[in-house]
C-alpha cells in the first residue's frame, strides 16, 4: 500500500461544541470546511496530520479515540487550557517511558494526551529552532 495522505476522523455527539473546542480552545488551524448547517464538517491541521470532525454518533456510544498531541511545554499548555475552563483530568507527570504527559477531554469525552518530549528522549524529532 502506498499511503499518500491520512487523517483521523472524529464523529462526536456534540458536533458544533466539539468543532469549537478544537478551533477556539486548542487553537488548531482549519485546513478546510465542507457541507453546511448542522452537517458542516471541519478538517483541522494536527501537527503533521489532520483531524476531521464531522458527522455524529449516538449519545450512548463511547468514543474509543485517543488523541496524542505534542507541545513544547506541557505544564504551560495545561495551565492555559485550565484558564479557558478545560478540566485537566490528569496533571502532567513523567511516564516510565520518559515522556511528560497530562490528560484532558474534549466536550464529548474523547481523551487527549498532551505530551512533552524531553530533549534527551530518543523519539525527539522537533528540529526547529526555538
């Protein structure tokens, strides 16, 4: 298989609230929008990937999706999100595998792992100048 592009598809219960969360609270840039009215979908840039928030699922259907989002400073980002009213489900801590992780949820309960990769960690790939 030759993969040319990919994205994560999220089908929330609360479409508008979830789109607002990713756009206005997390501050993800919009790649494109499609459809109209209550069926409008939004595709967000998600680092080197894409997150499409479109369609819906039944309220009693739990989301099994977990998003992993790398940031430069997990503690500062969790403070910023808490100041915006986001419930920090788990404060940042260093995991046994060396990453610093904190957890939040989107309006539908989808878990988002906010991650900082320490400079000396073997998966460090961010080579941009600070």
